[in-house]
């Protein structure tokens, strides 16, 4: 059983703008947004929560006007999900996660591979933010806060990478968090619909993965949203290594 991904989740939330530890959980809050995907909790190693612990966690979300929500690897903390379900939490999603190590990384090769760049100017970061919004159907509207988060990721030891498109657009992009507990999470790789099928996601993923290995990560992990993206990641050297569970309180 791998524990590095769950240990990473704890360490990553502890470096959020407003981390709170309560009842055997750590919650990472971002006061700039009420977006549930940016305000969530995860259990600490060895967590065996009581009903009172879960109630205290719910209270930390409610007092901020936020939806109680958790992300975690259930195999690493087997007593957590049953305690949360007793309190009314329901499954939002269950995803497999894939892990890549330096010796397994196989970047795409050939003359048609898109050129991957690192944003530098405010305009480039804003274009990346807009491209990711378009890639995910506008679920996350472009914003100054989104631009700031992208720049903060790069400046804090993680990575933001993109593929440029004609006319000043960004065809696709993604981010990778700063390493913690020996690993790093690659997340939010997206391609504008009109540029899909051209190898953009694979090129961005490979570049991000290599960048974090250069910065000392012993592994990089990610979650695949479907069979198509999973095949892209597997071609790059990623392998399925476990499951992550998303729970929320309706």
C-alpha cells in the first residue's frame, strides 16, 4: 500500500493560505474563493475519527460558509470513510491515481511534438488561466485570483507550463505542485477543444513531470479523468497505483 500520495495531501494542505487542523484532519482554506475544489480537507496519517471529530470538521467548513468536502486515499486511512458516511457524507467521485518515477518517464518524441513554454509575463499567465477555463468548459472562470495561483505555483517550487497557439491564445496548459513527502501532484492539464488531438496534453504533462524531477521529486502523481487521458499518461510512463476518494456533505 502506498502512503506517499496521502502524506503529500496532508503536507500540501498545510501550505495553503489558511490551514486548519481539527479532529484528526487538516483542511486547506483559500479565503479568496469559496470554490469547493480549492477548499477541502484530508485525514492525517493514522486518523481514526470519532463522530465528534467529524462534527468539529464540519463546523470548520460551516463557519466559513463552505461546503464540507474531503479528498483522500482510502486505503491509507481505512476508518475515515465509514465515519464520514455516518455523518451524511456522500461520494462525489472515485478516481484512480497514476504515478511516474524518473526512470519510467518517456517523453513524446518526433517533429510534430508541440513546443512547451514556461509563462513569464502577466499576459502569459492570464492566457494560461483563460485556456484552462475553456478546457474545462468554463467551470472555473478566468480571474485575477486564478492568475495569482498559477504564478504562485511556479514561484514556490512547482511548475506551470503551456503550449502557445496562433493569435496569442494558449492551446493547453497544466500545473504541478511543489514537492512534498518526496512526491508532487500534477493537476489541471487541459487543452482548448479546438486544439485537442494534437499532442498538447502529452507534451505539457511530460514537461511538467520532468521539471519536478529536476526539482528533486522522487515521483509525480496524477488522476486520470477518463480512459483517453489515462492512455496518454501511460504512454509517458505513468502507472495506476491506487484510488482517491472524494466525499462531500450535501
